[in-house]
C-alpha cells in the first residue's frame, strides 16, 4: 500500500533535478515551453508589425520548414531601400529590404541563383506614410526610414528565415529602390517566417530560463507551445537539422 507514495517521491525528485539542471542552462526539457518575454528585450520589432493578417498557423517550426522552399539561418547583413509601388490613387507604397547573410543553409539555398554569395534579399513593408494636408498624396513620405530599421534591428542580429521568391510585381513601380546584385531576387516571408534572437533576452535568459527568440511579423507564440522550446537560434537550427533539414 505504500508503493504509490514511494513512486510519488521518486517522481518529485526527478522533477526537482530536471528543474535544477535547466536553471543552470545545462539541459532544457524539450517538451516544456520556455518563458516568452516579447517586447522586453533590445530589439524593436514594432517596425515589422505593420498589418493584421489572417493566415493558416503552423504549430511547429518543422511544419513550416516542410511547407516552404527555403529555410536558412544567418545574420542581418544590412538594410536598403526597397521598391516604391504606385497606385491609381492615394500615397505610394514603400518597401524596405532586409539583407540576410546565410551562415547555415537548411533547405533550398545551395545552388539557387536568386541567393548570390549567400545573401537573401527580403522585401518588407516600410509601414505607414505621414499625411501632409497641403502636399499631394504621392509625395507623402514613410514614417519609418531605412535608418530606423537599421537602428531597430541592427546588423549582426541572428535570424532564421523561411522565405519564398517574390512573384512578378503586379503593381506599377514608381521607383525600383536600391539595386540588387546580378541574379538576386527579392524574397517574401510568410507571417511566421522570421525569427530573431534578441541579445538582451539572451543575457536575461541565462538566469531566468526564458527564450531569447522573438517573432518578427507575428508573435512567436502564435503557433503555440511548439515554438517556445528553443533557447536561441542555434538550438532551433539544431532541432531542424535533427528533423532532416540540412544541406
């Protein structure tokens, strides 16, 4: 009759040991989500959150990786002016381009002509324009400059991206933006397709046990607990490699 009590004590001891090792960063239980502290780090992801989206949600990184043609880890290499699109009426539509230097190609990178010298050029919305009542709408300028994006998400920030090559632009173009290298092609991201590692959260996580990852276009936890098991970009990359995503 005392066996259940003994078993309970044994389970409690194992749980306590697991929690202790996690707090020292030696091992994280992959079945348990880490604390998520979006907005409390050093990166300003608000520059990326320019629209509400209705989209099918992928519950795990490997589900998204399976569905998309390109998966790559790397660092932000810089920012540049993207295309400026025209419309029949109203202000122009400004885009910004994030350059990502691939350090770990996981899927669809090697041999792809649209990714020259391991550089991925990702087109993002530059956000709202500033209304000027006494100026024609097509002369209104974006609220956020390229420099604002550089400050918010600086060069060297670690990222994981799941891009697709941009289809032919249907809208007329007022300005093509900064030139791209020969053969390079602009890429687009699905809502869950940009994951960033926040250096400040990484320092906090060493003691708090929180993940240093944040979602770019959408919150990381929009996909559920399956996205909150990885302390940093490298641990997420290692997981995807274990699932067969590696080149």
